[in-house]
């Protein structure tokens, strides 16, 4: 499907659902929701995912880039890089 980022998400849909439910930090919850939406069998585009989570496409792409660079602790590290560097 055009517009869907190719990324290997290591967590299962069930694991992501559980992490979303447990997460209290709203910023990390948004990032987990992005991973969840991409992991679903009928993944939507990054642009549509950005609309769902209320962020711009560039922010979502940065989060995914950060996820790709992380090790097996990826979900716990999603919030370690600021979205708006000054």
C-alpha cells in the first residue's frame, strides 16, 4: 500500500495493546498507538496515523526513525528524544 512505512515492529499487537493500557505518559502512549496502528493487518498511511494521534507527519516519521534505531527496549525509549529541539 502506498504511503505505509516499511518498518519491522518487534512487539505483537497484543503486547502493544497491553503497553498502551499500562502507559500513563500521554506522549509515550501516542507513540505506542502509532506502532499499534502500523502493526495492524490493514495499516493506514503515516499521514492518516498522524491525524489519528493529532500530530504532524514529520513528528510521526521521527518517532519511527527513533524506534528503528533502538534495541529491544524500543518502547521504553520512545520518549527519550525531544520532538521540538531548540
